[in-house]
């Protein structure tokens, strides 16, 4: 019996040591919750990261691409969502310990990670790109990384890929940062604190808005997939996640969440975005009080109104277009009279009239739900209410959902063609313009919101 006890003691010590160094594979003794247990508890816990593309608190509200997806998933199960952010290096450990039910943190599916977790189907394709300062003209291809120092976050797919390249003969000095978000490394590149980092497509495009001085140089890896992760063997929850992704792709919800954060991200005009940054610092403060007052009056988001003004006039109160519209919000003479203002060049009158007119359009789109209603309103401000209804008709005829902005983005450009506009009430329109108009406003909106916290 003494011998058996000693053997058990040694086995226990061995298991403790194994768990201490591995951190995975069931060492915690925790057991994943079944789907029925999650539903019965009324709560599901997501493990994610605290950054601009996953999850963060904005004006006391939780936001972020991964957060919105996770919240939609929780809603599909009829449960509440709980969020924990243990830090990048501890996410897998917390999942293994049963502290969370799944990881939703823009994780790239890699062979090494598949050894410790099970991944969902792909929900977003990405590709790793080298990020450098715009002024860096020495690095334009992979071979140019020879002899360079590259900074990346530790335990990422970026680290894995760079180690592969080093094994293949590329002489790169690799600096690994513990729990430092990639967006922080992008900022350091922008400020010339470091020269090179690496980021996935979605992270790079989003942060280029905030740090226009960086350049997305070239890819260092083939396209990869982002997936949600569950504990090994938790097939029931994994199947439900996969069903969820298939459903929101089919009904358009995924597209709407994606557009909320990434619409227009591919559209990048360095001069324009740099000017926006300067305008937010120098011109926006002159009109911020008026914008907030008028936006509040009609229940609009003031950042969105500011982004619209930038799109219309770049905050030049004397702006004039070739069509004769004038002022900060480019008001026509008939609209000025209708909205009860006398001087379109007076900033306060222009903002008052523009926001009031936006509200009038918004009220007319009472058949449109959610944020789509605001997108319809903005597009109508550009192209006219009648053309929007014509585009809805075309969408319906083409089997698209006429009350969704994702459908109107496809049908509005068709108003350029006689085949379509000849059968509408209001006729020809440059239908690509309102689509580009809305995309740019949302792009500007993201920057304004990021740079102004009030």
C-alpha cells in the first residue's frame, strides 16, 4: 500500500508539472458546458481581446466587430452575452479552464492552434501584410526584409509566419511584444517609433483610417481564415456556431455588421484622410456645439452629422458646387426656403437646415428598420428621395430585399442604364454616387468618432 501511495503521489506531481507548463488539454479539470447547459443558464461567455476590431467600450457602450457578432450569436440562442478579456496570451488558457465558452477574437486558423482548440467555419478571409511608414521607400517586396527588424505581437500567426520565413533563409530580426495589440504597433510605425510590423487585412484596413501615415506594403502569406474557437471536442457548440454563421450570411446580418465597421475601408485617399484629421483638430471645434445641438434635437448621432458635413464641404462654410448648392451642408435654394433659412453661407443656418432636412427624409423612410434607415436617408440627401424609391423597385424586381441598404448598393448603380431607368418614375440618376457618398461618410464617421470622445 505504501508503494502504491508513493506511485500515486509521483503521478500527481507529474500531472501538476505537466499542467503548469502546458496550460492546455484538459489539465484544468474543467469541463465545457453543453449547449443545453448554456441555454438553461441563460448566459454564454465569450473570450475576446480589447481592441478596435474586437471589443471596446465607447461612451459606456460595448462595441466592436467581434462583439457584435457574438452578441448576435447569443441572441440567436436566446441567452445573454458575457464578455471576458483576459489578454491575448491567456485566451486559450481561459477557454481550457472553462472560464469562457468560446473565443471570438479575429483568430487566424493555423495548424498549431488546431492542436489545442476546434475552429468554426471561416467567417472572414484575411491575409498578412507588412506595414511600414508611407515615407519608407526601401521596402517594397519580401526580399527587402533581409536585415530588417520586424515587431509583432507574441503568440500570433504573424510570429508563426515570420519564423517560417526565417527558416527558409530570410534574415529578419524578430522582436516579440507580450500582450501589445497590433493596432498599437501600427501606431508606433505611424509615429516612426518602429519601422515594420505585420497585420491581417481587416486590422490593417481599419487602422489605416486612424493612422494614415502607414502603408500596407505587401502580403507575406497566402489568404487565411478567421474562425471562432471552442474547446477540443465541443462539437455541439461548434455545430451551432457554424449554423449561426451560415444563417447570418444568408439573411444579410453578417453583411450589416461588417459594414458597420469596415465599409469603405478599402477606399483610401491619403490626402483626404490626412485633411480630415487636421479638420477635426482645427475646424470641427468651431461648429461642434451647433452640430451637437441640432443632432440632439432630432435624435441623430452628432459624429455622423459631422462626417456628413465633411463629405459635403470639408467644413468650408463658403463652399460652392458646380450645381450651385452652397455652404457647410451644400443646401439648394429651394431647400433653404423650405427649411426657413435666409443665408446658406451662415454656418449655423446651414447646419440647422441640413439636419432638419435629413430629419424630414428620415421620417419618410418609416418603412426601413434599424441603421439601414439612416443609410437610406443619407443616400437620399445626395441623390433624392424619389430615386431611392425607384432603386427599391429595381431591387424588388431583381429578387433583392428592397428595405436593406445592401440591396440598394446593388440597385442604385443600375439607374445609369436605360434598361432600368426607363421603367422608373424619376428616371436617370448617377446611381454610383450615392453609394460612394454613403461609404465615404461612414469612413469619415469612424475617424471622427475615434478622434472625438465627447
